[in-house]
């Protein structure tokens, strides 16, 4: 099985109450790929500038990530984001965004990238997401993330893009904004009427909820006493979720989807323990499985009749 | 086993996007008692005015609630709250509060109320909570709710009151505010160092989390497509939680605490489906158990090795 993800490959400057980094590897496709790399073969697709060097490629390659879809644009600058979090780590304050080479990005995927069994369209302009989706006809399972900017400025394109994927993965507030429906369960059902068979509502520290045609499943965020930088948590969640499913051969029954929610939660929790990619890039599968089991123990309860 | 709850017994005026009621039975001790009544013998304690009549007593008595702790003050007016919710049902906008007979409340519990095995101190002034706690020496398990008003105006009293109970049950933002600690897991641990052996963080539609000395457990809110009035959800949660535990003979091991979280979640979910006490006052134990089992199915997942 193989997984293609398209999205930002970037440098981030981040300040939180617990530290700061002036320039570190980041971007949705990077966080997604690192998380997914524990489960399957993953290929990030996107442009970078000359400033993206051997050190950055090495972080990805050490995790076995296929980097042949990363297009280095001569004379260009990589996507750059500068943000700040105050004590409420659920809210990112963007201070600067420089699209760099992303401003001219026209996705032309290689044959290998197009042949992926699983496709994830990280948060980029929805027309670009649709171009990529159209090139990946072999994908048996596809997902899409987005943000309030595109809901507000490209709503029609975004709805068309959503209609073409199997699974929408966005923040719960964005599901409400997308549908104009304040009740989350109704909003998720409205999205499923557009096409997707699954909707994941990311809820920050509260975890994530999965809506399917005949099911609902939710997990809390893994409780952590040290959270240093939430940047990339949602992308790490998606990487764990889609990575696990692809690694399982694409079996999408309810039991697999729930386990994938667990792996997504675990990868997101490791991601936020340190800045940027620092924690996930030196993570082990054993640590992941131990935390998965801990999460399972934290969420199980018996029926009274089981006494 | 028996359960005493002290708190407001009130009339509420509530407006939400889904309807309004100009005057209906409400108050923390009322919502708590109705929820707990499905599991054990519960006795609400608090003052009411002449305006609290046979109809209001009948709602309680039909559920087998012991009303001998409700003190009718001649010439007095019952506690009254007027509030409004907009589409974000997590936020109550208080428009009027009239303490009425609560302004002069000096708790003097009957021998029967004092003999309770389980005690819940709903949200009232913390010195009053301490007076009640001191009268209930027989309680083997005690809980306390509070609010930002008391954190800000009576913080020392509140901390003393918390130190004297087994279980704090407040909103997650209040746990942070109480302790000055933004990380919820650390904040809960700080509270446990004051005395309680358990801390429940209520999280509105996101559910609730239970922190104990060596455990963490969390449940999502039960997903509902119809939420009409969230007033009393937290008190219904507490009523289900403490009611179930008391009804089980006060066994407080981890398995019982988790099941109690499940019943709390279920009672809160029924409470918000309609205005005030309308839904819970005609609820059946069969409906509760069916939703408890549905909640259990929505939160369980297997380890990959179970495949």
C-alpha cells in the first residue's frame, strides 16, 4: 500500500509560553508524513525553495519517507509561517505567512504519486486539492483538511473538493462554519450528504470525533502534563489516521476506523510534547503502541452487568 | 444508602434559539436530585419561598425524591435565574439573578439529612458549603461544585471547602482558574494535593474527564441532533454520577467511578434535550440503560492484536 499527501512543506517560527524556535522544519505535509511513516510508505508532494536543504531532507529520509515528490524550485523560497500561542494553546495567532514557491504551485504528480492507494489533501487552496484528486484515480480512500480562510474565500470550490473525497478532517468549528449548522451531529450529517462517508471533527485538547453513516466514535486528547507547541497536531493526527489505515491494506470497517482514531490521537499527542518535528522525528513504534494501549485503558468502561 | 444534596431550588426563565420558558422549575439541587433519583434515595436541602407550590413538589415526589429538607420560608421568594443562550450553547448569558430566600440561608440539616452516606454540595457560597459539610460527618463520599464568582470573591473559603471533600466537579476552565495552572492535567493534580482524591472536569458538549491519583478517564458528550436547553446539564451529570455511586453502596473503585461517569453523561444528555426538567422528569430507567450501552459502544475500540 502507499500514501500520497499534498500540502505545505515549510519553515515555521513559533513562540509559545514554553519556548520558541526562530526557524524549524514544519508544514502540514511534513507533520503528516512523519506521523504516517510509522505505518506505511508515504510520499509528500509539494514545492520548496533553495532554502530547503540536506538537513531538512534528512529528517524525512531517516523516517523512510519518499522525497521524490518534493519539487525544489530554483531561486524560490519555501513556505514560511510565523505564529504565537498564549496560555490557551488551542488558539494559534498568525503573525506572518509567506507563500513563497506555493504561490505558483501547479501540482503535476509523478506516476508513482498518482498510483497511491490512499490520498490526503492537506490544507491548501481547494482548486489545487481538486487538481490533485483528479490525478489520483487509483486512490481507494481519500481525505481532505481545510481552514476558515477557504470556507470564506473559496466556499464553492471547497464544497466541490469535499464532495470528491471519502473523509473530511477539519476542526469542529469549521464543520459548523461550512454547513451553517450549529449542531455538530447535524453539521456532520450535512457534510456526508455532499459525498464523504466519514467526517472527523478535530477538537484540539478535547480530542476528536468520527461521524459515519451509522456510527459515532470519539476519543479525548491524550492527557499530557507537558505541552510545548501544538503546531502540527492536527496534521500529525491525520498522518496517524490515514497512515494506519493505508498500512492495514485499506480495510475501512468500523473497527479499523476506530483504531486509526486511536493512532491519530497518539501521534498528535507526541507531536505537541516538543517543538515542531522534534519529538516525532525520534519517536519509536514501541512508544506509539504503548501510548495507544494507555489511551485504550483510559477510555474503556464496563456495563454494570459485567460486574 | 442515601444521598443529601444542598443547592438552589429555583425558578428559571430561559431563552435559547430553540424556544423559551418564562418560568419553570430549576436550580442545581433540583436537576441533581431528578438525575440521582433513578439510582438511590436522594434528599435535596435548601430554602424556597411561598411561590414554590404543590406543582413543584409534585415533580420531585413523583420521582420518589424526599422533600423534607426543602424549607419553605413564609413571605419569601424562591431563587430566580434568567438566562439566554445563543447558538453557542456552551455559553450561558445571565440576565438576572434574584437570590430571594437564599440570601438568608443558614443550613441546619435534619438528622436524616445529616446521616447521608453521600453528600453533594452544589454551587453555593463556599462558607455555606463548609457549614453543610461539617454537619454531615457520616458521609463516606462527598462532592462539590462551584463557579467563577466564588473563585474570584471567596477564593480562600472555596479552597478550604474543596479540601474537605472527596471529589471536585467543576468546568475545566474553573479548574485552571482555581489553580492558576493552564495545563489541565497539572491543574487537576494541584487540586488533589489540597485534599480531594478525584477531580472531574466538565467540558460542556465535549464531555467530562475524571482525574484520580493514578488514573485518567474521559467520555465525550453523548452526540445529540436536538439540544434545546443546556441549563442544568452539569447538575444532571453530577446527579447521575453521585447517584449511581451511592446506589451501588458507595463502592469507589475505578470501574465504579467510570460507570458513574457514563451515567452522569447519559443523564446530562437527556437533560439538554428539552427545557428545564421536562425530559428527565418523564425519563425511565430503561431509557437510561439503553443510552448508557449506546455510549459504551461509541467509545470502545480494540487493540490491533485483538484482530
